[in-house]
C-alpha cells in the first residue's frame, strides 16, 4: 500500500507492506523512491488486483525482507520515527462483532 501524509508541513510518501506469513501480520515500511526496483515489483500492472506473494519477493527482492516496521526520516532537519502496526480491533464501519486487523501509524520525534 502507498500512503501520503504531512509531517511538519512536508509531504511524506511511504510504502507499507503487510507480511501475513505468521499468525499476526507484520508491517514493513520504507520511503517511496527508496527501493525503486522493489516498488516496481510490488506495484506492477499485473499486481494491481492481487497481492504479490512473499515467495516472489524473496526471489526478486530479498532486501525487502530485511525491512522493519519502523523507519526514520528527516524533515526540516528534524528526525522523525514512523512505525506501522497491525492491531486486531473492532472497526465499526466493517463489522460490529468481528475484530479485524487495522493498520496504525505512530509518528514521533526521534530522540
């Protein structure tokens, strides 16, 4: 998934991957443009309506597997930490009875 947000007045574009290989999904995040070849694999035309398999990423872009759920970015000479987390919770607009995984972002100044 691609996300755009504003941090300190600047637009920040991120790519978030969801690794579902374990029981709980794990987010992996990087700045748009940081891994151009890997982005091309994730967002290529044939993947528009379906997800890329992790086995395909392991073969074509193994460095993506080293990504974490947190990155640091510099905006206006300040360092920010951006974390992604999939939390299981009730999302009223989807279901009032079934908990689903929902993506959350945490943005803080790095210390």
